[in-house]
C-alpha cells in the first residue's frame, strides 16, 4: 500500500514538472495547472512504479532465500 506524498514532496515534483515543461517543451504552465497535472501523473503512474518495486523486492528476497537454503543444504551430514 502506497503512502501519500508529503506537501513538500508534492511541491518539489510540481516545480520540477513546471520547469521541465517550460525548459524542454516551451510550455508555460501555471502553478495551479501544474499541481493538477502532477496529481494526475502521480495517480496514474505511481501504482505501476510501486508494483514494479514490489516485484523487484520479491525477486531480490527470493534470491537471498535461495542462498540461505543452499547454505543450509551444505550443513547436511551424510548418513551413509
């Protein structure tokens, strides 16, 4: 479950979006419109990034579990 952005994080992202649109696309967007666009981007895109992060964490955790399992297997003593 994702937590909400802090007011400072949202302000920082809105400013970065405003700067990008102005510098790269020559679009002058006001703060109010930039905030709405930022909200849209966060709402629509962040679940995809979040889910990818969860998937990446699952893969990394499974790799570590496999290493531990292999190390435990090495502790088994022969019985024959």
